[in-house]
């Protein structure tokens, strides 16, 4: 069995940890696609799912091989400041599948979950870059369109927060008469609800006790998210903890990647309950 990795070099991607983990999981590690036959037991590892990675993913899936999609962890870092990395089969940000084990992986992260808020003035729309598969990429001008939709629904102030990685970030900030993008925590102050396409900002909002509406077909904390933004003035308060515990099984510390543990779990070798897109 071979594992083909398209994880890029650079400190933020930690390619060496992916290489070590895949070898520890019993794969012949191949860096970059060299062509050749693809077998059912092979694995492709990509970052997000777009461009050349998406084309190769489709080729692997066509013969029944496994595609693992990595991205930055949905909650960012744990209590010790360690970056978390998300990993799922076939999709990203809730559009893939992963296995949930019997243990609570959320609690050891040491991230306190605040009580639901009882007051707030504005609704925060967190825009996105529009990358990913045709299923999961946000539509063009999604943030602005959602803001217009919300203004027809509520009298609360609507704020649109540009994505930090947006190419036109400077233009968006100038339009909002801001010189730089403030910390997310600033926009969370006095916030009544957060609306995302499928952003990890929504996870951080849930932790802060802010109800979250999502508009994408799938989202990493989908069981705790709301759909109908026409109910933004009266959001339901769903079971966040169950959703966060479920999501925690799709994100891993660096040492868990390097040891192969993350790959053993995501490939179903450890058992567990399959969750995510299309899971029973």
C-alpha cells in the first residue's frame, strides 16, 4: 500500500509529521504524485480539496482508494497553544467522514465552553474565501448577499467580517472604514448570533456561547448549527457539547499525526462510530 502526500512544505503544514505518521501506519510514503497505477488500498493525502488535489482525489476515489483531507483544526489551538490539524475522509469541514471513539477528546483540549448568551445587539456574518469543492466552496459575494438577506429579517445591526485570507481584504476593510481586521474576539463582543458558510469562526462562537447559523451543505459542528436565518431573532439553543465532542475526533495534535495514531483512527482501524456526510 502506498500513501501519496500532496501536503506542502512549510512550518504551517508540518509535512514531516504527515510523512512519519503515514509510514508508522504501514504505508510506502510517496511525496507528490509520480503517476502510475492506483490501487484500492492506496491513500491520497491533500490539504483542503481544490485544484490539482481535487482532480487527483477524484481519480483515487474512482478506483475505491481512500482520500484523506487535511486542514487547520476547527478550534485552532488547545489550552497549551498546540496547533490542531483536522483530518477526514473524502471531504473537508464536515463534508467528509471520520470515526468517533468512546473517549472524550474535547475535554483534554482544555477549552472552556461558556454559557449561552442571553443578550446581544449585532449579528456577525463571517465571510469566506470561496475555495474547496463545488459542493463546499462558498458562492461569490456570499457575505454581502447574506447580509442583505438578514437586513430583511431583523432590525439588529449586521456586521460582515472579511475572511483574513481573502485576496481583496484591503478593499473590504476600506469599504468598512477600518485600517486592519480586528481580532475575532472584538467582533464577538455584544454579539447576538454568528452566521457562517462553514467557517471555523462558528466553532469559536459556539464556545463563547453565541448561537450559530450555517449556510453550507455541511459544517464540522453541524449538529449544533442552525439553518433558518429567518429565525435569527429567536435562535434555538442546541446541544453544543455533543457536537464539539464529535468534532474533536476529526482533529489531531501534531504528535498524534507523527505517531500514526490519527491515521489509524481515520482509516477505521481502531473501530468507532462513523459520522459525517452520508454516514448512517
